[in-house]
C-alpha cells in the first residue's frame, strides 16, 4: 500500500449463528481489525445454540462490536468503501440482527451494501494469503454445514455436494453430549481423541454410493449412541461407568469415521474435476487430525495437490471472511439494496 494508491476498505458484519463479529479488511487480504463477541458460555448449558438467546445477545453486542472494529482499524468511517454482511445461510433471527445493522449503516453513511453467503465466505479464509491453482475443490466443514464446491473464483463456487442430514460439526456436538464432554463438541472430541485408539470401535462410514458427493453423519452419531446405550436403546448411558481411556477410544473412533468420509468425498470431487488445489474452511477445519490427514492425502496424490487451509483464528465464524469476499463483490459492483432480507438456507 505504498504511495497514494487508493485502497478499498470493507466493513464486514457476521451474525449467522452465535458469534457477533465485525472486521475491516483492505483490498480483500489486509486485516485491519477483527472483533468477535463469543456466546459459547451462554449456550454451554444447553449443549447447543438456542436461537432466541443468540438473537438477544447479537442485539446487545452488534453496535459495540462494530464500533470496536472501526476503532481498532484506526481509520475514519469516510474511508470505509462498503458494508458487507452475511445474509445467508444461518439462523434467521440471528441473521436479521446483522442485516438490519448493515442496512442502517449503509443508509446513514451512504455506502454500498453487499450481501455475502456465509459458506462462500468461509472459503475466503483459506485463500487470503495464497491464491489456489485452478481447478480447485473447496470443502466447508462447520456446525451447520458440510459442503463441497468446484471453486472457480471467489464469485464462482459451484456446489458439488452437501449434507443430507447432520453436518459434521453438528455430529461432533451431539456425540460430545452423549459422551458428557463440554460444549462446543468439536474441541472436546479432539482433545479426548488424542489419547484414544481410532481403530478401537468400527463405527460406520456412510458414503451414500460409489459416486455420491453428498454427506450423511446421522448414522455414525446414532452408532455412538447405540454403543453407549446398547443395541436395544433401553439401557442407561454407559458413559458414567466408562474409564477415561474408553471414552477416549470412542471419541477417537468417531472422529476417524467422520474424517474418513470427509477425505473420501474430497478425493472423489478432486478426481471428478481434475483439481490441483484443495481448500478447507469452516469451524471443523480447526481440527488438527483433519488438517493433518488431508495434507497427507494431498501430498501422496499423483500428482501432489496444493492444500490451502484457513488459519485457525478464521475457521470459526468471523467477519474477516465476510469483508474479504465483500471486496471481490465490490470490485464486481455486485451490490444489494435496502430490501435485503436474511435467508435461513443457501448454498
């Protein structure tokens, strides 16, 4: 950013689930600020996100978070070129808070409004420091979604496959509840699995046929429940009588089953489009075992494939990814108007 070259500053806003976030990113890659107000403690006792609680927390935090992001960036609001907001997919009553705030700021500041798909934004986290070699396969693995894309550009991710029931992150949360581990389930399962044997229990791998690129994780979740309660489901949960090692073995075996499916579907997609690069984003992308095994798969492929993974601080929901994708939509003049509404679904 030398000389007098004009940089493009995008304010990003993210409220799709249980993180209230705002960030300012310059030219799509230069992070000037990133503020995230987490709601983990609010939802912990419920073992999952309660939409009404999430919405109220967003309302309380949204403007302080946006104000802090601007302060951290150290720039005047006059230098913010556009407002980008995640408007889909997510919890509608959570999304509406961010969308309403973005529309208000857009109107008052007289700045363009940009609608961003939350899943597409997750892919931005993987390419902010290095561009992929095309063609590329991108996979988003999060609490609410597990999706595969033929990634052609920031504005052209083409859906190849998605979950037909539980997303991977959702399965992690539910299995953590079964095993009486702390919420959120992903980090708890990963910690427990470190001392476990991934081959101790043969949980199923649902591949949905030899060519399917869709995902299904309800079966492996149910298999863990059967294992802990008995095949007739009439017994009490055995977790209280399990040793720490037995719980670790269940966690490791479950985690291995999920990762096996994620890798197989990614391999299929890469073969289908002749991918040279694999992109990985989303909350579950923070899982070290998934990252390591995907890297091994890419390194051992013939020819080897480049792997671009979102930095761990940008795996969970954040506004950096929203602002980054917003930059590319700004350059393409893809603006929304004040009739923009939140959508629960989106690909």
